[in-house]
C-alpha cells in the first residue's frame, strides 16, 4: 500500500520537481554581489520552512562557486562539509 502511494506521488510530481530544481546558466549569470550576499545570509540564518528550501539555496551557492567563484570567495565556509567516519 505504502509503495503504491509513493509511486503515485512520484509519478504526479516528478516532472515539476525536476524542472523546479534546475539551475540554469542564465540564473547563475544573473547573480551579482548583492544577490550572492542575500543568498549567503539566508544560508547563515538557516531559517527555512523546509529542509528542501535550504538545500535549494545550498545547491545554488555551490553552482555559483563553480561557475562564478569571484562572487562566493567570502562564503565558501557555507559549502564546506565536515569529514565524517563511515564506519
């Protein structure tokens, strides 16, 4: 029962989910220092309605760090992840 419900949910929302999470080159290129600062501030405050909202911002900052590193040099600490032991 749960598996069928999950598959139905995925089928209904898969296309919207994929298109909502695409980070376009146009979006990355539209960012300036002020927009990057606002994005970093949201991540610092970590006051999101859902964890997925924060994850979207994190992925956007990561895309900026890869494609526009001059904008993110002051915020790279927000992308660093602590090493962890998988054992």
